[in-house]
């Protein structure tokens, strides 16, 4: 109790008075011993005990040494002849005083050292307990908000201050601020200027950033900065290495807990998205397969009825529209089937040397069956060219590119399919004479579900799958595809190249 109430570093007057009181009682006991006829050595031991008490009560070696000197002079003043003076008649007392002082100093040093060791052990125990309790609490937390509250409470209680925490939510879209006030209350608010603070926290490369009235210690996750711990400046934690290490350990525990929660939350979201994507792909595949048979029947029936109907008959136009729209829908179904295979990773590439002429011819025949009045010009090498490919998939690529060209080219203008070859690649070039590609659309032309705004009717508008599927198929073959505007005339140009040699993996 005395230790807790009186022995503070800044209570110098109280400490001096307490030393005086201890020496007073030691002197009283000494007089009692002399009255009882005890030897002087017992009185010396009483003063050594007083020095021990001073060293135990007061923090710091200086008090122990001071107490040793005071004890020696007090013994000399009260118990050596001549009494009540600091002079000595018997020279042997000088040796006694020296030995007494040395013993008192050594005893004081040992007591102070033991006291300091006990204090350090207790401090380390408190640090270990605080870190353990924080780690245990945040491990069982149910969310980032709870982790932040538990962390800032533990840090504030241990360092005896009103600390605060700034942290991002799991989506990294909001920055929250929580300040510890007391055990029952914490101040919470959303930070408005999130972009500025987020950038500042993101660029925190030092141990901490010094603000006007605080220090910001970053909470660094595995992939990004999760927030910052804000401590008031009066703590001066940067000057105490032990406390600084503890703070960094507590921040690391907080970061690990936040990372763990974000990981499991993201994993749950990914699992949900994967499940939804699987259901969607299954639904699309089922619908596409179910549509194939009736579409084939509609196309066949429409084609048969067209051949049985005179072109001058009004019904021929209706049949022709049914035939073209059915073919368009059939091509869309094929693209959706390819899309589901791509998304499920079931797009198996079976390469073998195929004659380019036959693959292009098959794709053009499919187009001509749908668009009979289109002019398509073909330029291929005279010598038969064999290219390693999956013929069915590359045919789909050429078909999609031709249908895209037809959509943007008027009936009277020509579409060109060319093939060029060098030592390593075969280049397939599809050119149209349409309106070209807008510079705003060019960077996104191969993105899935991206459609270009045109002046065509709604019936000619696609859903943005064809070009994306083309890119996926070509890249799966080890090739590249690009789109650009023609230089020689108005129109667009699509080029894809396929390697001539089959890789070991292929």
C-alpha cells in the first residue's frame, strides 16, 4: 500500500520524508539495543536493514546508495564517541564506516536488481497475457467490426490511452473509424474521404506515420493494407522498444484475424458464385441442347417450303425470314454451347493437320445457307496448306467473324477471306467494307457480352458472344487475334494467326 501511494518518481519531498522516518525508527531501535546492552554490531545490522527497506521501496539505485550514506552518517552521529557529531575519536570506526557503507551499497544494489528483475518479469507477464487474450479474442470474432473493437480495446487498456483504429470493410470500399472511450463505450463513424485516406494507408512503407497529435501504425495484410492503429502522441511508444514490439505484435494479430475473416468470407462468396455459375451453365447447356432439335426441324422445313414456293409468292418472303432467323438462332445456340464449355473448362482442343481450304469452305457454306445474296471473296495459297487445328472450332471462329462482317456490311459490298503463311504462322484475314470500328469500341471488342452500337435494327443486334468465343478458341490453339480498321478503304479487319507446328503439349 505504501509502495503504491507514496513511491512515485515525481514525489521527491514525500520520498525524502519517508527515508527520514525509516532512519528515525532505525535510530530508535538502535537506542533500544544500546539500552538493553546489545553489541554495536546489532545496531549496524538495524541500519543495514533500513537500507534494504529503502532499496525495496524506492525505484532506482540512487535511492539505495543515498540511503547507505545516510545510514552510515546517522550511525556515526548517534552511536560513536563523541556523540552527536560527525567526528571520530577511535580510528577503527573509520574502517567500520567504510565496510558498513560498502555492505549497504552492495545490499542496496542486489535488492534494486532483484526488484527490477521482478518488475520486468511482471511487466513481461502482463504483455504476454495481453497479447494472448487479444489473439484468443480476435480468433473467435465473428466479423471485421468485432475484430477492430476487440483490438482497440486491448491496446487502449494496456497502454492506458484512448487509441483508435481505421479499418476497411471486407470489400475495401468503406473506411471505418473506431475510438476507445471506456470499457462500456466506443465512438464509431464512417470516414468520408476514403480515397485520400486509403491511398495514404496504402503507401505506408515506414513503421508509423507521425501526425499532428497522433501516430498511425499500419495494419498490413498479406495482399493489402487493412487499416491503421492510431495512438496519441503523449504515449511516446516509439521511445520504448519493449512496448513498441508488443504493439507491433498486437497489430500483427489483428491483421492475421482480419485476413483470416476476409479469406473465409471471400471463399464463401466464391463458392456461392461458382454454384450460381454452375447452375447457370447447366441451364444454358440444357436449353441449348433442347433447342437444337426443334431448330433443325424448323430450318429443314423452312428450306423445303422455300424450294416448293415460287419466289414471286408473298409467302416466300415469310419463309425466307423464318429460315434466316432460325439459322441465326441456331448459330446463337452453338455459341452458347461453346460458352458453357469454355466456362466449365471443357473446351478440349484436338489438334491435327487440316486443309485450310476445306475449313474455310465449310464455314462459308454455313454462311451462304443463311445469307444467299452475300458476296464473299476467298484468297488462299494455290498449294494445299495444312495447319494444326481443331477443325470444328476454327470453322466456328471463321463463321462468327463472317457473320460479324455481314452484320456491318451492306448487301452490295464485298467481304474478303484471305490466308497468308510464313515460317511459323498461318494468318487468317477477314475484311469487310462496313462502317469500321469506333476507337471507343476497339479496346473492348473481344469482351464477353460487349456489343457495338450500330444503326442496324434490333434483329441484327447480337449479344456479344461471337468475338469473345473467337478469342478464346484462337488463344487455346496458341494463336492471337486482333481487330483494327482498314487503311485502304472504309471497313474493319480481323486477323488471327495459328502456329504451324504442334507443341509437345498439343
